[in-house]
């Protein structure tokens, strides 16, 4: 009986979850385009052979943003964007490093903490 109530709640809140999901997709697209402008050029920190996290095209940029959204090593991606040394994590200090920190931290703050909690709030509201 309780499982049926939870399932009916999830079904009744699916249109609102779809709205939140489309807003999240829009935010991911905007950040992917910004990432392509920041890191999509030849010789950038993300232009490494064999790397799966690149901003060379919109598909790879969206896959990288999805990786950030899941929280899978987003600190390493931010360290790559800040041109940190792989062994000692000594990073560049300059406007590009600050821009990288703002880019990655703002995406994690907006996407994970706000949007994910908004999905939970929609489900709890319909419960």
C-alpha cells in the first residue's frame, strides 16, 4: 500500500519533474557553450589525447557537463581547467584560473545543489 502511494506520487509529479529536467538541460547547454568558448580552442588544458572530458564540440561538452552534474571527479576537471600540476596540485594564479574556479563551482552549485533539491521538493510537494 505504501509503495503504491509512492509510485502514484511519482507518476503525478512527472510533468513537474519534466519541467525541472528541461530547465536543467538548458543550464547544462548554456554552461557547455561557455565551456566551449573557454576551453574549446587548440592547445587548451582539456585538449589532451585520449581524454574523455573535452570541450571541442557540443556533444563532448554536454558529456563533460553531465560528468560534472553527477559529481564524478569534478575537482579534477576544475584542476585541469586551472592548469594545475598533476603531481603537486600547484595551480596557476591568474584571471584564467579564477575564471575556471568560478565556472566549475557555479555549475556545481546551480546544477547539483539547487536543481536536484528542486526535484526533491517537487516530489515531496506532491506527496
